C-alpha cells in the first residue's frame, strides 16, 4: 500500500512539473546548456531550479526530470518531461512527455506524449500520442495522432486514418462485429460476438493487428493476425489464433467485401466443444482434457469504411 501511495504522489509531482515548468521557461530567454543532468525529482537536479530551461546531451532522472531540450539520451525511472524538442533515445518507467517535436526512439511503460510531430519509433505499454508521425507507433492499447502511416495497436485514433465497422464469420462458427482503426497501411482490430457451435457459453472476444497491401482504389489485400477467446465466463475457454489473407473488393466508396483463407491454431479445455474443430487438419492432438488442432479454414465479411 505504501508503494502505491508513493507512486501516486510522485506521479502527481511529475504532472505538476508538466503544467508549471513550460510556463517558467517562457519568462526567460536564456539558452542554457549542460552536457549531463542528474535529477531525483524536479527541482532536485544538478541543474537546480532552472532545470526546465536547460538543453542537455544526456539526462539520468532517477525518478523524474525536466528539461528544455534533450539531444541524445534521456532515462527516467518514472517520467521524462521535455518542454521543447527531444532527439535520440528517451525511456521512462511510466511516461515520456515532449512539448514540441521529437525524433528518434521513445520507450515507456505507460505513455509517450509528443504535442507536435514525431519522427522515428514510439513504443509504450498502453498509449502513444503525437501530431504527425514519420515512423512507427506501437502501443499495447491506443495510438493517437493527426497522421501516422504505421500505427500498431488495438485501437488507433488517426485523424487522417481509416475507421471501419465489419461483420465477419469464419469456419469455426464465430460471428463477430469488429472495429478496425488505423492508417492506409496498418490497423488494429477489436471485436465481440458469439459462436453458434459451442455448447454453453457462446460469447466471443477478439483482438488483433492487420496490414493492407493496396493494389488500387477498388482492390486490396488485407493481412490479419487475430486472437479469439470463446466462452469467456464459464472458465473452460476455447482459444484460437489465426492469420488470414483476405482479398478485399470495394464496389462502392464506403463498402468493402472480403474473404480468404485463414491458418488457425485452436485449443479447448472443454471436450464437449469438439464440434467447433473442423474435420480437416494439418496437425492435431486430442486428449481426455484438452483438444489442440492446426488447420486451414476461412474468414469472410463486409465492412463499412468511414
């Protein structure tokens, strides 16, 4: 409990620094530089109370640190708060904040936030936020940007991107409503539905990643890697992971029809769900308490593109 309280307090200090230190830097036009900064938490830093006005080559922030610019390397135990530009490599236990533009590699356990443009690679446990991204955004949950060609996350809110809602069906009996979000190249997938072949809990949850191979305005090939859990509430889950190659035809502006083969690995702890497994297989292992199978099936669907 103490550790959680300390973490909340320290995070609060970091958020206070985000709000207050950029305002302080506007009060002076001094251009101060430092080859190396060591910080415990602002303003307990080798750059003192003016740490938010310094441009550093390297920064070691034991808990959190703030600066005006970072040129090469920034390491923060909890957070790095950079009021203006950041180049090179920034890594933090919770989050990186860049008040202007970033270039290089930003890695964090929770979130990377760049108020304007970012060029390079953003990788966070949950959330990435930027303006225009030239490179890759990768997050466990959410990417947000004005423009990003290569967002990799379950949900990608890209202002100049693509969003769609689809109804899909596959050979194992899963019918899903899915939300796809991303760019003209990569996108994320989340979905819910049911499986009519199961005995008992029919509820299905799905998530995954996809990539478009764009041929022309009316035709493209969608590549999708998805995971699916069938029977979420009864404890005897059936799980499958699939790669699907889906040629997609767009007869009118907002509607797309797709269908294609899917190579799937599926396992179930409920032997009563044997009917879900197809008769054809590339490999299978059926035991008294677990069913496993690798097979080629299919997926098809129709989607409305916003």
